[in-house]
């Protein structure tokens, strides 16, 4: 007799909220960042230069199909896809307003600002064969996972007391990690009698990850600085030429994890086992 059962599940929660406002102990109410004019502390007032946001979304869909081959053998297929995003996350670490850096550099800046986008997507597939005959029962299967995680974070910290009197350029940190995971496994129980059981099993896993990362410096309008090799680092083009970078790498991990165990039902309510 062939018996199919199917179940479907999905979810789509969305969260829109704000991150915390920072309250400065000495709020800047005028002047420049290099020579600020401070106001009095107010525990209920923030001067943050950007509205704090935390927009999150997660979604998923899963499908399970059971197929009874015969009374002693069942095949399961478990499929799923999931995703997650924080788009955007805005926060200001100082609670201070935008003010000119100095008379020489009138660009309005804050001490620290961040704008972040995180995105993650994954898909999994598992095929599982379960059965049992006489004194033996077992579970075996194949598992596959693919995941992609990307991030884009623009942030900066300005120090008016730095060695060079220049506002820091925002750095755009762009990353992406791709993961492929394969596994095969099997585990079986041999019941010598209704009390004593031997368990043997193993799983082989192969996982590969590719990692890409770039650090690109921008101006305060969000545009990448022009790259001018050989120019002084005090100029935008020279700064970008010295500090922009790209990194790529990948790595594979492989492992076999065996299992062996014995269990014994001494009497109802008392059960003992040992495993390696």
C-alpha cells in the first residue's frame, strides 16, 4: 500500500521599531566639533543626527512529504526555504547633532553614525529513509543546505583630537558569505531482547564556505572616494588608494562522526545507557 501525507508551513513576521536614542552628558548646541559649545544635560533629550530605525523581516516556507513504501519502510522528504533581513538599521552612538567639523572643514558631521543592511537566505533539503525488520530498526538519509549571508555597513567615528585635523571618512564594509553543506548519515538499533539494545551509526559532513569582503571609503554624501594611486593620504584620492581593500577566500571542512552505544532497560522506570 502506498500512502502519501503532506504538510505545509509558512511564516512572515515583520517588525518595525526604533533602536535606543543615546543621551549625551554634554550635548553640543553650537560651535564646531573641534571647538564645541556645550549645553546642559537633559535626561529626556537626544540630539542624535539620524532617526534610529530597526526594520526586521523574517520569512519561511517548509514542506514535508511522507511516502510509505511498505509497512516496514517509510521515505520522508523535508524541504524548506527561509530568509531574514534587517533593512535598515540606523543608529547614532553619541546622541549629538550634525555640526561643522571646524572652520576649515565646514562639512556637518556627527561623532558617530551607522547605517546597516543585513540579508540572509537559506534552503535545505533532506531525504530520510526509515525502516524496521524483526530486531533491527534504522534511520538513514541525505541532507543539503545552502546559505547566503550579505551585509553592508556604512559607519564612521570622528575624533577632533586626532593627529591630523581631518574628519574621518565613512567606511562602507561590504561582505558576503556563501555556505554549501552536504551530509549523509545512518544509524541503526539491534534489539537483542526487549531490554538490551546495541546502537551503531555514523555521519559524514562536507561543508564549504566562500567569503568576500570589501572596505570602500566614501565621502559624507555616501559616494565612494576617487582612487588616486600615489596621491598624499591627506587627499581623498590618496586616502582611498591607501586604505580601500578587497579580500576573498574559501575553505572546506570534512568530518566523519561515528557513534556506538549500548542501552539496557533494567526495569520499568530505570533505564541505563552508554555511548561513544
